[in-house]
C-alpha cells in the first residue's frame, strides 16, 4: 500500500562551505534561492527531526526548474568529510541530474569554472529525424567543488529518459 507520496519536493546535500556551495548552485547551475536562509544551534526539535544531538547548521534552499535543493553546512556534531571521489556505486544517494539545453556549452562552462567532469559528453545518443526533430539524450557526470556527483543531461523525446523542460515551453510535467 502506497504511503501517498506525490512528488519529490527537495533533495538535501551537506557541504563544508556554504558560500562556495551558494556559488555552485546559484551562479553556476542557475538555481534561484527561495525563502530565507535558516540557522540553528541547540534546538531540541530540529535535533529530533534530523536525528542528531546538539546539532548546529546553516542552510539555504534553492529551486532549479521543477525541484528544490536544500544545502546545509553543519558545524556540530563535527561532520566527516566526504571523499572527493566517492564511487557512485556505493549504497546511498549517488547523484542528482539537471537537464540543460546545450550540453556541450554547459560542459565548457563547467570546465571553465573549475568543475571536474568525468568524461566529455558524447552526442551519439541524440539523433535527428527527416523532419529535423531531435530524439534521445546525451549525459555525463561531474563533481561539485566538494566531490558530490551530479549529472548534466540534454534530453529530447526518448522512451527511457523523459525531459522535464522543453525550449519554448519551460518546465513540463511527465506523462
């Protein structure tokens, strides 16, 4: 029996430097900050919700198209640093994906900003039919400034991967 979930509202990520994360999510990815930032220390209610005793953190929330990303910098308890090359096959959340209009241009902008990209995107997965309509997708993984994996994708109508944004339409809901 379903619990009644209707959509993913946000994804949370913990980082060691909130200002550098703000630069990544807002300036490089183009997300828009929503709501006032939050900061807490010694809050028993939040401690209970996050399952950490004596927690302290700062955060901001941003929206990127159809989803929100909540970014935290914890100062207590002392966070363990993530290995910058944490393999994406390890159990747990492995990455988030963003759809872009032009993956090759995005790739070049990420490289110029000092973002490590696993491999150049291959355009072999995108075809153009006789009417000039594009189909398929191209994708590659990259790492933010802290080693968190994310994926960039240029997506057209494809039976496997559904676009969440279309030129001229903006954000679209999946069928």
